[in-house]
């Protein structure tokens, strides 16, 4: 089975900080994919080109509600609908690693690929009039000048909570495949048959693992003074007095 590089995003630990968005923008606007157009970015009605965006919304009903931060970019589908509709062949999927890319020299900005994409992750660069999308930082992951540990997409390197993983989802022993298996990873709208390579890990209850040694403190002041809960008072006032005063 051929390689399929992809992202796995853990919604359980994403905090919506937008570090992935800003790092993606910085790397790609100054790299092979850029410059990425921005028009009045700090105004009342800003527009601009982004490869990655974070959508934030509320789920559930009061009082049992949660805030979900949902990063979304090109999913590098195994059967990408954006590729066959392109009249010039600008949209293509690489055989060696499964990454879906756009050849800017062939792109005429017709937007057919954006209409075909059911996920809304292709954007027209208004200045260059070409379609843009996440490239998984192909220029970065293949850069031999970088240490091997840093040959990852900029968004993965920037995430402060480790919510973004990168690797080969066709390799059952890769970090991403193990995360998908262990945490019930899923794809977006599988009923469409596009077979997205990117996966999401669902929100879940986090189990607390506490070392008993962290609970027992030999130098606990309450124990020294004989006022630890469950111990009879030995000369000191009962612990309740600390709460009453």
C-alpha cells in the first residue's frame, strides 16, 4: 500500500489558540506557496487567504454545554473530487505520498475545484487569481537542511498542546494510525466517499492518573501538627477550626 501523509487533530486538547493558523500563514506566505494575499486584515471587513482556519462553536444544551474548537484545512482525500473537475490539470494528487496540490502555473482561477470540494477548504487568492490550499508544507517536510524532527508541517510544530499529529495513515505502526485506533479517530462526512486522509480524535473524558506518592506528603504540616483529617488531634486544634476562622 502506498504512503498517505495526513494530519490527525485531537479535538480533546485543542484550545483554539490559533497558533496553527498564524504559523501556517507565516510559513506559507514566505515560502514556496506564497505570498498569500491579505486585504485590509485589521479592518471591519477583513479578507485574506488562509490554508488553515479554526472554527469555534457551542454544542449541547444549557447547562450541559461545551465549547469546541475545530481546525479545518484540506483533508488530502484519497479520492479527491477537486482533481477530476480541474480543466487544466492544475489540481493533482501525488502518487508518492498522497498529498493533494495545486500547480499555480496551470491554475486559471475558475473555482471548479472549490465548488467540487464538499469541505470548503479551497480559497481563491484574489491578487494572484489562483486557487490555494493546505500543502502539508511540502517544502518543509522534504527539506534536508532541517533536522529530521522538524520536518513536519508548521502547524504541527507550533501547536502548544500537541493536538496536531502528522504521519502516514497507511502505516499501521505510525503515530497517527495508533492514535486513530486507540481514540476512535474519524473522518469528516465519510458518506460522500471522498475518503479524507485527515482524521479527528473525538472529545472524551480524560482520566486522571495520580501517583499515590503525590498524595502522601511526609512533611505535611497538618500531619506534623496532628491535625490531618482522620487523625485525632494531638495538641493542636481540630482541622475544622482552620475553616471557621
